[in-house]
C-alpha cells in the first residue's frame, strides 16, 4: 500500500501522468486497458493515471524477462503495481501463456495490456499481436478501453537508463467490444485504429 | 520593526486582500447570469484559489528558512523545465543532455546558492552549461536540426533554472546594514511581480481597449500595462520600509521589476505561441502551468538581483 503510494507520487513527479477521459468515464467496471508501448514508464504511467479506486483493482501485464527478475524492479512489480507476468520467450513457455491473465480476469481484476508485445521507437503503435483478441473472446464481459500515452517515447526511449521528466498525458478512449463473428485480423485492426485516433 | 514583524505585517495585508478578493469572487459567482461571464468568473476564482496556495507556500518558506526556500525554488525550476521541454520536440540524441539538465544542472545551481558561491553560480550555466550541452549532444551523433535542438534546450535551461534561481539567490546578497533580512527582499520581488501581473489583468479586463501585441498575447492591453504597472509601482514604493531602499529608490526598483516582468511575459508568450501552445501546462488550477506564473519572475529576478548588487554592495 505504502509502496504503491510512493510509486504513484514518484511517477507523478517525473512524468505527470494526467488522465484524460475522452471516450469513457472512470467507472469501476471490469476492463482491459490496451495502449501503445514505447517505454518502460508506460506501465507505471497508465497505472498511476487511474483514480485510486480503479487502480486498486487494475493489474498491469508485465513481461517476466524485464519486471520479473527480482531486485528493485521486481519489488516494484510485485508490491507496487501487482504485475501479472507474461512469458515472452517461447522456449520457456509451459502451456497457455494467457493463463495468468485469464486467472486475474476471473478473479474480477482489470488488466493493463500492451498488445504490441514490445516497445516501439515511434509515437504511433506497431501492429497488435493476437493476445488481445483471445482475451476479448474468452472474457466478453470485460470492456476493452483504448488508451494513448504521449511523450513517453521521448522521456525514456529504448536503451536509456534514466527517464527525462516530461509531462505525459494519458488519454482514455472509447470502449470496444468484439463483434459477433468478427475475425482476428479485422478486430486487431479496429483496436489499433482506436489507439491511433487518440494520438 | 524586526524581520518577523515586517514579514507578518506584509503577509497580514496580503491575506486581508486575498480575503476581500475571495469574497468578491464569491459574490460575483452568485450574480453571474450568462455563460461567458460565468466562465470569466470561474477563471478569476481559480486564480484567487491558486493565490492562496502561493501565499501559504511563501509562509512555509519563511518559517522553515533558507534551505526550504532553495528546495522549493529548485522544485519550481524542475516543473518549469519539465513543461518547457514537454512542448519542445526532442530527438533520441537529446536524451543525455536532457538528463544532465535535470539531474545535474538543477541541483548544482541551487547548491551553489546554498554555499554562497556567487562567482560560480553566476557563470555555471551561461558559460560551462552553454559549452558542454552542445558538445554532449554532438557526441550523440545526430545532426538533424542540431542547432534548433540545442538552442531549445539552452533556452529552457537558462530560463527555468538560471533565471528563476536568481529569486532565491537574493538570499546571498550581503547588503550593508540589511544583514539577515534578505528574505524580505525575495518577498518584495515576488509581491511586486505578482501584483503587477494581477493588476495588469484586472485593469485590462476593466478598461482594456487597445491591444498591445495582439498576435503575441491578446490579453495584454496598453490600459492594462499602464494602469496595472503604475499601481504596482505605487504598491512597491509603499513597501519601501521592508527594503534597504529609500522611498524613491523603492519606486525605481518597482518600476524596474514591473518593466522586466512585463517584457518577460511578452517574450515568453511569443515563445509559447511559436511552440503552438496556449498555456505551458495544467499544473496550477486556473493559472496554466508553472511557467505561466513564473514567466515574469524569470525576467525580473536576474535584473533586480544585479541592479541591487551594483547599487548597494
């Protein structure tokens, strides 16, 4: 609890992370927030931009190879934002990689997901991976909310160790739903467009 | 009167004024009929609310002393620089120089004031920073609009760190016969600058007819500048008893502060426009960002500091 508060304070000091609710309201319903990914600060910024009540029930999906290696980073992920780890390395996967995410959703938590799977050097996101589609299919009750994070690709570009304090605006867009019989490609394109239109 | 008595007398007057302003704002908000007037009054009340915060912070500063004051201004520089650089597009190669600005230049500048090292404080950023930053940027190897990028970083650093640090640097002046009272000089500077801003806004809203520089800042009018500026000079002259100046000296100093502050507001409005923004940020409710409040201070503080130093030391 204390760790989480300190973390939010630090993130606010460094990058502001002000939330703007453009397409939906900050309501306590189950959601999967999906956003563009350009820096290691993204996870923290989006999570910190949520109002405290929503933040308590929202868990960011974090790569095990970066956030799950213990140390300070591991501590922040475990005790700060309660990460749901995902295994990116195909070699080390056992069974269904989405299993931990589904478990978190089944427990009633909301998720923060970066469907590109890796950081992009550009302000606009790369094509999305399929994970978002599979989650949408398996958990139709969760609202899918598009989010755009600006500035952070400049604040902490790939390969840098220290973040430069720049104000980041977190724009929450409209909620999507998987349409009946919609195929994977067109859904992922639609989701991608929903993020891009907030940029 | 002792330092304490002078400070609290001035603060008492400011608090009384704020109380009146808050009351007026409240009555106006009850009487507003049209949407546009409601909007103007909501903005006015947000400004008054922000003023309460600024006064509270000044009091905390005064009660906690020199180190707290320096830390507070360092934080103000930090937020101002953050705003400035957020509006300034930077490339990957600017990362290291930006890191140096935030994590080296800000602490160093305020630490130099803290240890009373005037010689280095006055040249550190304009000489060493000026030369080091473009060199470090060049090491990054990216020549795409190199001059524009370095210029913007230099501008941001000079304005938000160097210039603003001159306000708390007033604490390191050793004016004969005024020892230990320098916090009053800081209070004097901030009051005259901010009252000038407020009065220019009020006079402009009430009597403004002729725009001064419509393409730069539509809210600045000749009537606002003259009416607000002269009133601020009168207030500043009336505060001569908290300064080391005579009555006329204080009027002259206030005039200097008002003019420098006005020019700062004007120049920074132009910078803001050229970066394509209306406000620097949303840090202070109703006031835009930190730089929207400190634009005039950033120009007035260095000029005031050096004129006082030249005239009295």
